[in-house]
């Protein structure tokens, strides 16, 4: 994600063909839908507790 943040002004996240987030990389990275889609429910909860 660090690489994407450095080279992109805007990102779009797609999960199973459906756009679930769009915006600045920092904003999208903190979106709970993105965490669930790419980390899974349990890992997403763990990441929020850090």
C-alpha cells in the first residue's frame, strides 16, 4: 500500500467486481469495507485494535 500511496492521487477499490471505495489512498486504506474485503473480518478487527 505504501507504493500505491506514493504514486497515486486517487485509488478505486473493487471487490468481486463492485466498487467499494474511491478517494485518496490514505482515506481508502482506513475504510472498514476495504479492510474486510482484503484482510478478512477477523484480521480487520485485529488491525483496528492496534
